[in-house]
C-alpha cells in the first residue's frame, strides 16, 4: 500500500516470479521500506538483470605500477580485494598494524584477533561498518565460493560477525575518519581514503593520513621515521657503500658484466 502497488504484484516480486520491476517500482519500494541512499542503490543493483554478453576478464592482481606507488608513499598504504585480503602494503602500513601485512585478511583479523579491540577503540562501530560494506560490494553474487568460505569461517569463529551478517545492513564504500590506539606512538585520528584501482576486479588502495599540524600528524611522522630507521638497520648495505667483491665473487661479477 505504501509503495502504491498491489499485494499480488509485491508477492510475485518477493517470490522471484517477476524479475524485471521498473525503476519507478524500485524507487517506491525503497521509499516504503525506508532505505537510505546506500540501501536503495543496493536494491537497484539486485534487480538489474545480469548481461549475458561476454566481457573482457578483469584481473585480481595488483598492477606493478600500483605496487611501486604504494612503496613510494610515506604514509601507510595498502591494496586489498573485495574479500579484504591484503595483497600489497608498504612498511608504514605494517608498522601501523601488523594486521595490514600482505597475506592477511582484514575481516578475519578484525573479528578473531584480540589485538584488534586494543588497536581500534571504536571496534563495535567499525565492525558494523565493514560488514555492511562487504554486503554492498558483493551485491547479488551470493554464489561466490570464496565469499561463502569466508562467511562460514567467520560465522563459526565470531558471534559478533554472525549477528551483523544476519542484519543485512548496507553501507557504501567511502572515505572516513578512524581512531587507533598504537602501542608505540599512542592515539591516532586518521583519515582513511579508498581509491579504486582501475582495470582490476574490485581492488582498492587504502591510504591513512593525518590532518597537517595535529598531534596525530606528528605521531604518524614519528612512526614513519621509526620505520625508516628499522629498515636501514636491517637492510643489507647498498652497492655504493659496500666493499668491492674479491675472489670468486669478483669473477662472477665480471662474467655477468655486458661486453663493451
């Protein structure tokens, strides 16, 4: 009644017997259900018929140029896929949180690692946001095997995740401000911006940065200097600062030098 459609037609939509509702019907349903902008956009995506046209496959690999860009940034930056697997990260990101190291999954660490609650003072709000964003990103692709395995693992290991996933909340991916309690440099208030990596399968580059001149900016700079110092302490000497090889090592070097 609120949407201005018949009960019979609404029942056909619910049962999937009508899969092509008009834009006007979708807008009316979104208003009647009180959906916000993100929820209404999700509803439209679910109702949109999937094209049968074969499209050029997109890659899930991090482009070499993006890997290089991440490493040149002096602020924490990393690349993740739609399942929130960390695929690439620079040293400041790992120094900010070991949970951002390549090979980790941010969902698993956020819900199952006790250190997450200590690192994130707004853990309750943050976990609700991240699950709602995952639902929005996945959309109607519920047959995704990787997603099913991840949701199953999280549902078994975290009551919090299981309750949030059952709520079906939707939240679009956007920039935000987050607070962190870092064990070395203290409390940080950082901007978190997510930039889509074009030509890939839903990869995003996430960058943390602070408002210039704030205590968080000074703390982040201190963390960066600590990271640089540790890197120089553990990295091997550069060729310019190392003694020239002698003996067998010098012969190997000469053998691989291009002839004039």
